[in-house]
């Protein structure tokens, strides 16, 4: 039986990163310019492609609430092991990823996403005190976790 996701978000890289990917390709083209037009075009295409693959892989992480589980990147956590969810605005999120941070916490951090959700871990056998999840829609994610917990 396939469970449908009650929440799904992909933390894609910002648009400006794609411009940077193109500029990496231009840099490679300029490096290969002394060798002729074909290496120049190869450098442009190859440099842009490699930079785009790196940016895409970094931005391919997903956060999902599926059935009774929260899936954040490679981590899969049962909702029953999670406590209260705290929506963090940009200033509070910055505090929780710097001086308030616990080194035992699970961080799914993307610096280009200003808001986040901090979810307490209530499982006594888990040393992780909380999950810090960068998300563009922390209110929706908190509501999805509450709905999954109630189901």
C-alpha cells in the first residue's frame, strides 16, 4: 500500500546559484581559450554542467511527512518519537544554528533558507535533543506533523 505524503518540500538551491554555475562554465572556457574554439566550447559546456550537477545535488534534499514518519534527507523518524514543534523566524533560526545549537542535534541546514522548524525528540533512547529543519514553510510542516501525530 502506497502512502501519500501529507507534506513534501524540496530544498532547492536559489536561482542565483544557477547564474554562478554558468559563470563557472565561462571561467573554464576562458582557461581553455588559448587552446582554440573547440576546447573553449567544451570548457563552457563541461564547466557549466559540472557546476550545475553539484548545485542540483546539494539542492535535492527533501523533507516529507509520510504516514507516521518524518523523512528529512536520509533520516527517517517516527512521528511518535517527536515532541513539540517550534516555528523559527529568521532571527531565531540563526540563533539555533549558531550559539544556541546543541552538537548532538540533527541539523538539516540550508543557509539560503532563512526560516526553520525545531522539533523536540522525546524518545529516551535517542541522544538527539531536537531536529533543526530548514524549511520555507515551517507552519505547514508543523501542522503536518501534528496531523500525523493525531492520526
